[in-house]
């Protein structure tokens, strides 16, 4: 994969562990959500959406790769290995992003929930845009540069999901009912996405990003505008009903996802693709 | 041969390295080559990746190395992320070549968000509609010309919001 420059700049960061923790959160979030998105290939509501969604997933997986490669330059091991071989308990992604798309599997009886997909991806894109905005000012220059590059692609992701979200929410009937249920489910886990994790204060102290409470507040302001546009009353503070992924707490869904994701890799981890 | 002349020669040589997905346009014309640094033992090519998840990037890297090594020099490729690649880095020649290939070039700079008027690469009509921002490759969107009734693709505009860059020398 792409080689990254300047591991020597790492010395500028006093708290290397906090930096590594942050990068794992960013990488694991994008990695698992890109996988969940990819499971929709061939199942999206129409062929145009298949193309758009695949493109978004490809971008997102590309972003995860960049973060894993940055971790590689920091001595965490080969990007491929840390992406594929870490068990669920070592993953730092938010629980929301690992949850299965619905019942069944890609191959058998996939009864996936499109409302859940739209809400999860839209809210996550909005969050990611805000987060990148903060990371562009990060004290760790290689991360700040990546954030600026990723940001330009995010613009299109947000635009895409916004259309689905608004149209389905405002169309009434069953669509509205399903969207309300999906909003409830996603919001019930969203605190896990917003969380900086157990050593978040150290990330802030190293000026890797702004204070968690300030970030939280800004994100909620954005979300309130989004809810009001579709006449959904603000559902109150986001929750973390199924555990804190930043602490390594995960559901069985993640284990299953990792097994599927790494199935080919595990056949022969030393193969050069 | 002095360094500047050699550099120019390498740039000319890199013209032969094409985008694997759009074989009419070179990586130079795409604006991906940021710098060529002459070291004693190798030539370092600094490259700006276009789309971050683009699967062609490793192929481009190999092709760059091969192109320079065919001249008898050892080469290395480094991907850098500052400045970010934007679609207005595509050269005038590159834009013409895209058009001939049937891909509408991205809007000429300065590009402002929300102002994307695309001329049909076949009949030049502006009577076109965007069918899907996302296309068959990360870099392309799908459009339709209402004048000549042809579907066509366009390079997705990629632009940078205002940002102050702390350069590497920081």
C-alpha cells in the first residue's frame, strides 16, 4: 500500500499512546462501517444506489487504510495485520458501527433494514465531517493532512445520505415509521460514536483534538438542525445502550463481522495480493 | 547533464505513465506529480494520491518506478498528502484528453461549491443532468445529455475548503 513519510515527526507528540488510541478509534470506525456498507452490494433499493453506496464504502475503506498505515509508521505493526488480526476485544470502534444490517446474512435471507442503513450512515457522515474539521487542526501534522484530504470526499457522502434521509423522513406512511424507529435505535448508541474513550482527556491535552464536551455540543447543534428539518423532535441526549466500543466492549455482531471480513485473509495471511 | 535538465527529462518520461483507468491521461497531466528529488543513489518522486480509496494507486506507483528505472536510475515513490490533490490540478492538455475520451473534465478553476455546470463531451451542450454523483470509479460521476441523448461520465470536482497549511517545515 501507499508509503507514508515522516515517522520522525512523532517525537513532537509527547503522549504517543493517546495518539495511537485515537488513530485506532478512527481506523476501526471506518473499517467496520465500510464492511457493513459493502454487505449491501446488490441489495440496495436500486442499481444507482448500489453504485453510489459501493463508491462510498470504497472511499471509507480507503480512509481506514490510511489510518492503519499511519499506525504502521508509529510502530504498531503492518497495516494489514492490525486491520485483520486484532480480536474483537482490541477493537476501538463504536458499537453502533458494528451492528448487523438486519437479520439473515448477505448470502442467506438477507432482510436488511434500509432505514437503519440510511440513518446510521447519515449520522455517522455528519459526525465524521465534524470530527475531521477538528482533526485538521491536530497537533500531529500527518493526521491533520490526512483529515484535510478525507474531508473533501466526505462532502459527497453527507450530500448523498442527506437526500435519502430527508426524503424518507418526509414521505410519511411506512417510510416515516421505519425512519423514526431507526433514529431511535441509532441515537440509542450514538454516544458511543461521540466518545473519545478512556484516555480522551490525554488526547485533548496533547492538542490532538478539541475538548470532548465542546465537540459534543457542536455536534448536537448540527443534529438539532437536522431533526428540525424533518420535523422530528430532538430525542434528548444520545445514549450508549449496548456498550462502549472505545473500551473494547462489543457485541457478537463484531465477532461475526471480523470472521467474515478476514475469511480470505486467514486462508494465507502471508500472501501478497 | 545538470540537475534541472535531468529533471525535465524525467518529467517527460513520466508522461508515459498513464492513469490505469483512463489510459489517455498521464499522471503528470492529472497533476499528481508534486516533486522530483534527485538523490545520489535514487530519484524520489513525490506523488499526490487522487481519491484515497483508489485501487489504481499501487499500480501507478509500480509504473512510475518502472518508467524511471528504464532510464537507468533507481527510483522511489513517496505519497504525500500536503497539498491535497484537487481536480483543478489537471492540466489544460489533460482536460482536453479527458474530453476526447468521453469524460467531461472537472470545472476549470476557480470552482465554487454548488456551481457545477457540465458541458457534454460529445456535443458541448450545457443541457445536461447529473444522474449519479458516484460513478463506476471513485473519480467519476454519471450524467446524461438531453441534447444529444448520450449518457456520459464527468470527473468529480474535488476542491479544498480554505485551510491554512502548516507546511512540513513547521
